[in-house]
C-alpha cells in the first residue's frame, strides 16, 4: 500500500495539520527523524492505529559467490524489492574488501536476480597496452605463463575461499 493523503487543514499562518494513512513500518524506518530534519525540529508527530491490511511481501536473499548469506536476508514489499536489493548490494560492495579473486554479490527474489555487483580481484599488471600496442620488455610467452599461473591461483582460492562479511554490514 502506498501513502494516501487524507486531510490537510491549515490551523494558522505557518501551521498545518496533515492526516495521512501509511504503513507503520515507515514510522519505524525513520519517519520521525526525517520529519525533524525537514522542519528544523519544529514539527511534531502523533499517530493512531487504523487497522491491519494485507500486503504482498517477498524475501530478498543475498548471495556472495553463489552462497546464500542468511543473516542478510530481509522481507520487503514486492514493489520495493529491486530498489532495496540494489541499495543493499551497493552497501555491501563498499564494505567487503577486495580479495585475490573476484567476488560476485547478488540479491535474489525467488528465482530472479534483481541486483548484482562484482568486486574486482587484485591483479598483477604484466602486460600494459597503450593505443593497441603492447608496451614492456620481456618474453611474451613468459608474460602469458605468469597470467596463466595467476588465473589458476584465483580459481583455487575461489573454490576454497570464504568471504568475511564485516559486522557493521548487519546493522
């Protein structure tokens, strides 16, 4: 259910009363602090319960490298799932440090991926290209050998490595 404006009345100059029906989770998620910011601390807020209504909820499951991370899952309204998934994925991308291998972070709703980000791996820069030309000295086969060894090491680390999700992410 979206916010529905009900009654707006002007009490005096610079003062008004606005009666709105909206989900209580909006109040829990910081409506009061947003109101204080918008009114420079002069606004007040009072509420009364108007009953229960059904809403379509979906579970957003987060996966890191294909493994589901249960504590990061959350329930949201179905129309908010893609945006909430995107926000959560972007926050995780900022918090999770880079690894020796690429990290793939995904937000899933059912069997559909609604958001995805990749954290690139650390890499050795053996071959430097500029304007289509390879710059640098040394044997090209040696450079290919180093890149191949690096790819094998990445594959091995990715198969056994677990990503540590910092505790501040869960807050």
